[in-house]
């Protein structure tokens, strides 16, 4: 329930600014200065290359990001925020923090306490997963592995 409420609040914030969720992810990912190429951002965000080009184009047209030549490799362009992009990102961060506070304040006290307890738990040390925790008696179920078959239809590759 909290997740749905928070997603709705964030979607509303982004809609008010005519920015997609991917656009916000990109503004968050590029940091304060140009440091990543479009290709690196594709890998970082799990976005298809052609979709990334369109996304950067839209944000560049809106004056939120800019493409800058890499001084170490002139063939590469780095994506960086414009001052307007930094202001928008910072404003959205503040609004998201306010929305989170509002959403969590509306939750019943036991739910807030349970969530707080889970979020404040100490992570396992030495790279152990929670499944390796000796105090834990129940293991997470293993996912079954499915083999994918590449089938040809009508002699053409799909």
C-alpha cells in the first residue's frame, strides 16, 4: 500500500514538471558534472541505446542536460546537467522527501514501526546474504531455471 501511494505521489510530481521517470533517473545518474557517456548511462540504467538517445535529446531540448566532448577522448560525448537541470533535480528531490514524509505519516503506527525496524536492521557482514544468517531458520525458495529455446518462424530469425 505504501509503495503504491509513494509511486502515485512521485508520478504526480514528475507529471507536474512534464518529466518522465526515466528522465528523472537520468538527472540523478549523471551527477553534478559530465562524467558518463550515453553508452555508460544505458548500462547503468538498463535502457536501450536508441531509447537513451531519444531521452537525452528530449532533456537536451528542454535545457536540462548537455552533451560535452570528453577531453580525454574526443570521439566520446559525456552527458552533464545544465544549471536548470540541477535546479529541477534538487527541487524534485525535496518534493519527493516531502511526499515520502506525508505518505509514511499516513500509515498506521504499527506499519511505520515495522518498516522502520526492517530498514534499520544491520546488513550482513563479509558479503553474507540474509539466507546465510545462522539465526535464520527459513531459507528463501530457489527460483527454477527455465531454458529458453530460440525458435525460427517461417525461416526468419525473431
